[in-house]
C-alpha cells in the first residue's frame, strides 16, 4: 500500500490470505496475496501499473514481521528472543522470502484456483489414505525434491498438528485492503462502471 501510494500515486486492490500450515500439516506461517497491477487515482480513475520492486518488498516484509514480533511480547520475553530475532535479520540479507511469479493464461481459471487455494483447509480429506483408530496415513507434496510422499503418524500427533491451525474466534484469515476494502467499494464500483462506458463508447 505504501509503495503504490508513494510511487504510483494510486490505491491498489489487495486480498491476503493467511496460511499457518505446510503440506505436512506442520506449522509454516505464510501469506498469499492477490495484488492488482494498478489502482485508483484520487480522482477515482484506473491507472495501470506493471512493476513491483520485489527486492524492496522482501526487506520491508522482514522489517515489518520482526517489528510486530517485538511489539507483541513482554519486555522480559523480548530480551530472551532478541538474539534469535537478530539472527533472523542477519541470516536473511536480502530480506524474507517473497515469491511473485508473473501469471499468464486464463485469468478466470487462475482466480478460481487462487480463490480455492486461499480458502483451503490445512489438509483435504482426499489426502488422508488410511486410519485404523490408532494411526493416520496421509500424502503430501515435498517441495524440497518435488515428489509425492506418505507419512504415518499417531492419531494424537495428527490431531495436535491439525488443531494448531484453527484460528481464534472472530479472527479473519482473509482480509481486503485498498480498493477492495469496504471503505472503497463504492468508489471502485463507480470506476468500473465508468470504465465500461468508455470502452463501449469507443
């Protein structure tokens, strides 16, 4: 939001989805985002923008995450974890990981896929292969070597992994910012209608 407003002078549309899980139902917190390549000017007109400085995003993401961790703990806890926070900063000289490939193809199909992906649970029933009352066997995609693998763990371990990803009551895992926020919906709709009128007139 800061980048778009300062550099491009527009308000973008952003949808973010928080995932706390990895493919093994392990704790792996990360955020998926849909970002418009452009935004609304102060006059409510759409302005295309086809550049995002990912090197800057990585450093900014790192700064924000570490700052929020410090802000969310007590002074005593802060002293205890400070060496680990400093290590996280120094071990990631380019910033924290940001994966942002350019997407090509059928936009509607991509949106359907991303929409389902953002809302997906920690594990789908189709990945659970066996349950005998004591152990659970499930499949997962290992990103380190790109292979499909199986893991068998106790019911207690499976439940333990699963329930840690249940969000607190009223906590929103999907959030809307900029022109997708409630505050800007009216202006976004007006801009969309005006844009269609111009295209139809042309």
